[in-house]
């Protein structure tokens, strides 16, 4: 299987296209996925291929692992640009997510004060007030927003929450009062006999209208760069991404593009 799992609580550092030198924190089990989305492009594989009954790491284990790794890096003269919550699933699903954010801020301030704290989230747990409050303490909230209509969300992200809708997502992202970065993947391809393409003019226009309501501080658009569990997906050329990015700029938003 070409997709990967992160087999440590703290992993890296790795070179991120969007974030620089990133030290990762995995709040999911190290031997399987735990996610509320089942994205057809996920580098960790589809949920049904990676399910596990193993527990997520405890708050104390996360604290110890991060302290140990940052101490080793500091001694070695290496400083990450960012400490990123990502890994084998959705980090905000962890029952102690808010407390782990507090611990991470304390450890960062002590051992690596120049590093930012970032969270890569699929935006599904924003119905919980404690999750939003914790995310707002991070330096960068990178919130997934792959489409502004239910049909595309169902095809691309395959949410495992039965009442997850684009309307609810947009309303919840609006609650950040602009303290968030929207990240959107653009792709084409076929899955289960259905053609998928979120680069069509009408879908991009609908997505940009939603951005106007959400008012993110920045928009990150990107395309496939690693192996995907669905092999029929296609990478979007940089020229097409730049055309979408120009529409975002014309709408008044800062945007970065990764191909």
C-alpha cells in the first residue's frame, strides 16, 4: 500500500510545502487512522483500510514526547518553523485537545519560542465550543474547505458525520472572526464510477462567495503531491491553480499556491 501512517506521536521535522520546517504532532493512534472524513486523496489511506482499536496517545504522553524531541533539536541547533498538529487523522477529535494545546504553548514558549503552533483540521468538530477556543489559541488554524456544496464535499471528503453540510461548515468557519487560514485542494478524477472536478467555474465561484462570508486571513490552494488511495485522481496543473488564485486575489484575499 503506497499511503503512509505516522508511527510516532511526534515526528519529523519535515519540509512542508506550505509551512516550512515542520515538527509534527500525531494525536491519532500510531497504528491506524481516526478521522471524521474519509478523503479520497488522504495520504494515510482510506478509513476502511486503516481502522484500529488502539487508543489515542494520552495528554501526558504527548507532553513528554514533545518536550523530549524539542530538547534534542535545541541541543542539535535545529529549530522548527512550526509545530503542526496533523498525523493519522483529525487532531481535534482527541478528548484532551484543548489541554494538549495549552501544554504545547507552554513547551514551545520554553524551548522554541520562535516556532508557530499550527493545526491542520478538517473543520468537522467546530460544533464544540472548547475546540474553537483551543484553535483560536494556536498561531495558525488551517481549516479544510474543499468545496462549498454538499455534492462535492460528499464526493471528495466523504464525511462520516451524517449531518455535516456545507452550510453548517461555512457558518462555523465564520465564527473564527477571520482568525483562520482556509486550505483547499483542487483535483479531478473518477471514484466509484463518478467523475469529480472542483475546478469548474461555477464551483469555484460558489467557493469564493463562501470565502467572502468566512473572511479568512489567507487562502492556501494546492493539489495532489503524494500517493493517494484512489489511483484515478489527477493533479491540477500550476497554470490552472494560478487562474483560480487570481480570482481569489480579485475577491480581496491573500493566497498561496502549491502544486
